[in-house]
C-alpha cells in the first residue's frame, strides 16, 4: 500500500469510520495519521488515532472543527502515516508533560508508556517542577541529562522547554524521548538535527495550549524520521518562501507576520490578499498538507497560523 492513501467511507452512528478490509497491513492497535474532508469541499481536518480492536477510527472529537459541528453521513479519509503497534519492543516514544489546571500531567505520548516507565516519568516531572519553581533564576539546559532505565532497558532523554504563561512568567514543558539502546545510538548520531528541530519548535511556541495532540503528533513523526531515517523536515527559509507562486507567497508572508499574535482569521487574510475566499482556502489547504501552515477553529472563526517548518 502506498501512502498517502485516500478512500471514502460512511460514518456510523457512533462517529466511527472502519478501515477498508483490503488494507490488511493496518492492524488493531496501530496509530494512523491523516486528515478527513467533507465531500462538498476541499478543506482538511487532521486526525491522529490509535485503532480499536475492530479497526475503527473514532473521530467524534473532529466534530467541533466541522461546519455546524456535525458529521455528515460520508467523509473522504486520507491516511498519511502508519505507526505500527509496539509494546515491549518499543524503540521510540515521545511523551509530554505540561501544566494542566495546576497539575503537571502527561498530555501526550506517541504510544502509551509501560506502567513502570510512566511512574518513573511522573516522579521525574514532579521533582523537576518542584526544583524549578524553588529556584526560577537557575540556568537550566534545554536537553537535560539522559538516564537509563534498567527494568525496561531504555534510555530517556528529557527536554525542557520554557514557555511564557498568560501572566508573563516562565513555565516549563517537559518532553521525554524514550529510546531503545539502538535508537539511543541513532539519537546521539543525529543529535545536531534533533537539536535544530527542537530549537525551531521552541522559537515557534507562544503559549502552553500549542502543546496539543496535533502539534506533538507532528513533532513525534519528525523526530522519528530523523532518528530512524536521518531525514530532516523540509525547512522553509526566506529564499524558499519567495520562490512560491504569487498568491501562496503572499499568504505565507502575512501569516508569518501574524504568528506572534496567534495567527490571523481567514476573513482578515482574505481581505488583505484581495482574493476570493475559495481561492485563498485552496492555497491554505495545500500549505497545511505540506506542514507549513495550520488551520483551526477558535470562537467561531477560522484561524490560520504557521508551523515550525517555516
């Protein structure tokens, strides 16, 4: 099966889509990434889901991003990446902890950690946050000292990202790269590329809510591509931006300028580029597929923002 793979499917009453039977490579427990589209337009809505035992994609949470917050009876589904289910033989996992309503809680993992690993990460996080807030003036490296977990034969490399909270104070987010011995060696071999990716992410992040499922899923895929295949994302510099077609270049430059404000509404963007909403939306959808821009709903407005590739 070649990726990306697109198919149309009916939506069950439980807001589920069943993977076609001919896609035998995709099994229960696998995690798949991609996007869905309404049959009536080309807008894309990303998903990142672990398949149930019946090989369903549960997409109820996507309803909030759809027009009228309603799922139609049929959708177009595109699968972009497949992450095979691995338990004891897990070679790579990205786990994130952040402040959620005053509690420092795991808010993302590529694959759910083993219970013993999660307990260790919970304790490390608690100790780190206590020490951080006890001495906020201390210099803290972005990449903390890696440590070895004897029980699971894994290496853990903690990454500290400091973010301005809503009151202007610094608060950390912890990322943990959990790696097999083989992957830890690959991690060390490609550290300069990983460091660049994390730095770009750090420069891009403006608020804690940016550490969400969509963001961390993209980061996880990019980290795994670097570690496993030594393949970096296709970063966009100004030369690449200026080589884009006229309308796409204008959109990117405007959105890039507005990133520090949390992005720009689609309506405002349409007004500024002096084009129809349909034309602008088509260009945005292509830029979203390329991982250059993102698009989301906020307070009944469609927001367009950059991603860290640019």
